[in-house]
C-alpha cells in the first residue's frame, strides 16, 4: 500500500528533525540544522537498504517515489520562509554551512548513483497490481 511509503517518510522525517535539533544544539545555534535534508537522506538510505532485500513492495516503493518527487517543492517552500539576509549578517557561518551542505549533498548524490545497480529498467515505473 502507498500508505506504507508515507509511514516510512514520516519515520525518516521525525528522525531527521530530532537529529537536526541535536546537531543545532551541538553547534550552539538553537535551531534545527538540516533536519529535512537528513530526513531525505534517511529515506534514500532506507530505500537502498530495503529494496534489494525485498522489504519494499512495489506499492510502498511507489509511495516513497511519490514523496521523493515532492521533495524539491517542499524544500523550495521551506527555503522561501528563511530570512537569508539576516543569516548572512550573522557572519560567515551561514555561507560556510551553505557551501558545506552543497558539497556534502553533491558527494552523497555521486555516491548513491555509483551504488545503484546498472539496469535498463526504469526504477520509477509503476507496474499494475495483480487482480485477485
């Protein structure tokens, strides 16, 4: 069921928010640092772990795929709420963290792409469910 993909997303989101708050507390900024990004990485790693082991049925995979597709609009909406000017006035930490996050994401994407098995099959293709 597609709802399982949503449950997996919710679990990853809660873990990402907790880890983002913990990271913010550790660096002393009293805010969530990268919680949504951490959540999406957890979702990607969960999918990469579960799919080859047969723990991710096709409908659940479709649900995860749907929320993965929704990630960019969610991030754009969240970024629109941030006060970038105030962050830049706060010092170079905002720029350093931004460039660090971009570099880390680029490395993660390259790593994930290299971990994917080579196949001609479309990984996002949805197969029809068997009729009982």
